[in-house]
């Protein structure tokens, strides 16, 4: 497997770190989800770079990008990305966002007509927290808060990682990638690279985010790539119904879209089934879906 160049660019008052996977042709920009990083695209990006010009960016506060204490609303993060793509000289890129990154991609496309050739929403972009039955902002701040890692050492995290259940086989290489979202402190303990206070700002922004109101403003083609698993639990059934409802709302409101379900797939499908994700995106680019 090829490895990317680690680069930085100054935009919108901060430095963004990105992984440059090289390649030629159609530019493709990959966005990670909340409290994640470019590691989510580690196996997808090199496959896409065989045919396209590919970069994956660590968004504001994440990975090795700058970590300001504000600017985690969707409008500001989308502006970061607009300036990032301009700085790289990308003309009409295709933007693929996973989870929260999908919602950012929707905001970007809605705010900047003509900027993107198209967007791909990988199990994201349709999340509307405030529309979830029984949800309140207070409950969302509890449910979506990050775990407390106070006092946990890196060695303890590595031991914990051996027991993590993501719904698919987690190899030692995958565990190392997942641990890359933490950094070791001088006393041997770990802390998330994405600070808790900034995480909670994103939760608040999520509460106010209404993709259903943004869809009519998205003028470029949208490839919807939701994931779903075969499970029979009542909890999963409710989540599955909400997800299918969100997909239906997107299909009705977007001017041009296509849905491809990733069956028997988990939320972190870019890590679980990178070949499927890469081939699906590549096939739609090559078939002219975004033209």
C-alpha cells in the first residue's frame, strides 16, 4: 500500500493538516466524521488515487490540524473547506464526507453553488438530531459526549483496543490507526486530539443543523451511500427506520441524487469495506453521474 504525504495549508486563520495521496485527474476531497481523523480513509484513499487526485483533510480541531477554541459551527467549518480547496487549486472537486463530514459536505454545497462537482455522503449528511423522537439538546449533549479518558495511560488504551467491537474484524493495523486520534501526555496518560470542549460545540451545532432545509440549496449531484446491518434488536429497528426516513427525505428534496445502500455494513464502512466504498465512488465518477 502507498502512503500519503503529510502536508499543511493556512486557511481561514488556522493551519489544516491533510494527507496528500497524489494521483491525477478529477480532484476528490475526503472528510472524516466527528472526533475521527483522516485515518478513516486510510484504505479507501489509495484505491481512489489510482484514478483520481485525492486528499483527505483533518478538519478544524481534529488530528494534527490547529485546535482553536471556537469556529465549530457548520458555516465556519464549511468555510475552512472552501478555502482549503481554493488553496490547493482544486477546480470542481468531488467531496466525500463520512458521518458528521457528510453533514459538513451538505453545508459546503448549499453555501457555495458551483464549487463542487458533486458530493458523496457516506453514512452521513442526513443526520438531523433535533428531528429524532424524544430527543432534546440536553439529552443530545449526554448521548453524544465523548468518553472520559482522564487518568488512562497509553498502555491501558492499547489493552482496551484489543477488546473493541466494531462489528467487523479489527486487525493490529486498524487498532493502531484508531489509536492515532489520541496523544500521549508527559505523564503517560492519553487525551483525545479533538478536545472535549470543542466536541461539545459540534454537538450544539448538530442540534441546530437542518439538512432537510439545506437540500433544496444543493445544486450539484449527490450520491447517498448509507450503511445498514442485519440485526433484529428493537433499538436497531428504530434506528434503521429513522435512517431510512432520512434517506427518503433526502431523495425527495435533492434536485439530483442516487442512493446506493451498503448492505451488511457498519457505520465505519470505509474501514470495514474500503474496496466497496472506493469502487462505488469511482464507478459513479467514471460513469458521469456527477457531470
